[in-house]
C-alpha cells in the first residue's frame, strides 16, 4: 500500500487561508477555523497542502499499520467547502436535517457557502463528531 501523502505539517494556516481566491470562501474558511479551534481546543494545522485540520487520533489502517489523522477539519475547495466529519453521518441524521443546503460523501460534508447552512447546526454536528471520535479513539 502506498504511503499516506496527506500528513500534518508546519505550513502556515493563515497564509494558506489568505491565498484562497474566492472572497466569500476565504471569509467562510476563517469562520470555520475559529469554530473548529473553539470546539477542539486545538490550533489549526495544515494537513497536506490544502486541508486545515484540528487535533488528531490514531487508528489502525486496513494493512494493520498505525496511522494518525485529524479529528476534524476542512478544505476550501474550488467547488465547495469540504468539512471532514471523520466518523461519517449515520448517527447525525437529525443534525443534517437541521443544517440546510449540503451534500455528503463518506466523511465529507460539502457546503457551497456558510450562508447556505445554519451555523449553530453545523457547530453542533462538528462538536458531536469530535466528542464521539474522542470517546472511540481516546
């Protein structure tokens, strides 16, 4: 299996966010950064070149090797803001119903802009996911 390329690094989060071309996406990213720092109690760190992650946990991958990954995070992608809910969405149906306009994939929540969603519902979803991840992974 190939080595995981997306790793925590010392790149400057604020410089990365300042480089986001879309003005609304840049402002939304700053709101997400502050929200996730508040929820996790951890500073934002770059993971790879385009993901802003918060805190971390260790798990065993499918080959039996230990891996470290962010507890939660986001990436200001060209089409959407991708918010990472690491334990998926099965247990968060009520939170998603309250959220507003979004799409999901396995552990990615796609939001066009924060004005499309209820910020309190988003904060609740992220906080519940972080709490659950800490219960499971310590």
